[in-house]
C-alpha cells in the first residue's frame, strides 16, 4: 500500500485535492482509502454513541449498513496505517493533513518540507493537471517505512530510498519489505519484517493451522493475537 499526503494551511483546498485524487485513482481501478487529521473530536454527543462514551465506554462501535469504531484515545499514524493495511488490502492511502508525516506530499499552501513533491494552487486545477498529479502518486509514493534499512531496494537506508522516490529518481523501485505475507505488532507498534522473515512466519503459522485439519489452500488470511497474561 502506497501513501500520499495532502497538506496545507486551513481553507486552502486540501479536501478538494484529496477528493480529486481519490476519484482519479479509483477510476483507474485502484482500491483507495483516506485518513483525515482533525483538531476536534469525532464524538456525536447528542447521539446514542455519545451517550455510550459519557457512560464510560472506552471503545464505542456503531454498526449497521456501515461500521465505525471510536476509541477514547488518539492512535498514532503508524498504528492507523498498519490496521488499515492489514484489514483492507488497499493500493493507495491518501492522508489529509499530517504535515509532519514522512510520506510523499502535495502542498496546497506555503508549507513545504523535504518530502514535498509539488506545491500547487487548487483553484487552477484542471483534468490534465489532476492526471499529472496522479501519475506522480503512482511513481513517487511509497508505503510505511520502519527504518529497517534492509538494502533490498538498492539504497543504503530507508531514508535514502524515500528521498529518491519523492525526487523522482526511483519511479520503478518499490520497498521490498512492505507487508505482503506477515505483519507483526508488539504493544500496538509495528515491527519491521524483511521478506525472508515474513515468509518464515507465514509458512510456520500456516503449517500450524494446517495441522489442525484446516485446508491450507483455502486459507486467505490468518490472524493470531498473543496476550502476555503473566504480566501483573
């Protein structure tokens, strides 16, 4: 899953650009998700879910035609990305806000950092420009990097890889250690796994499940959670 960030100051067109990128990516057949940063809470105080929180619930789940989960805490971006990546299998994730994130970025204001691919004025966007931006997303975005520095991409570090990507020097190179077969999290934090370790974990766990008279060929995904009950 590759990630692109749209950042900018207030009321400069971040949401407008996000929606245009999402529409164009989905029209090309990609599975796309979005995450928006907000300075306010998402609690609907006058609704049943708000009353559940007021009663003391730490997690509130609403389900029907759609499902949402509301935690009574802020999750960091890595946790959010890992959860989305594991459960949804997206091609691209578009972030709105998150100006300090270390992903490829479009800026719609004067904000700029070393991860910024391009600064633009949303009011001047036309179809051709959106096509150009989406091409940049396809070539210069990348997924969650955890400083594994495995060098399998041909660069000495994840940082060098990310800089080459945002600068357009590695359009055909992708991170080799992205989540493909196994994802490990300890205390909610994602642990980087190179392809070899992912393969070992996937084959080991699949073999264990297969020994329980489950047909390994029919398995699409295995979820295993271990809780340390020995801790006080």
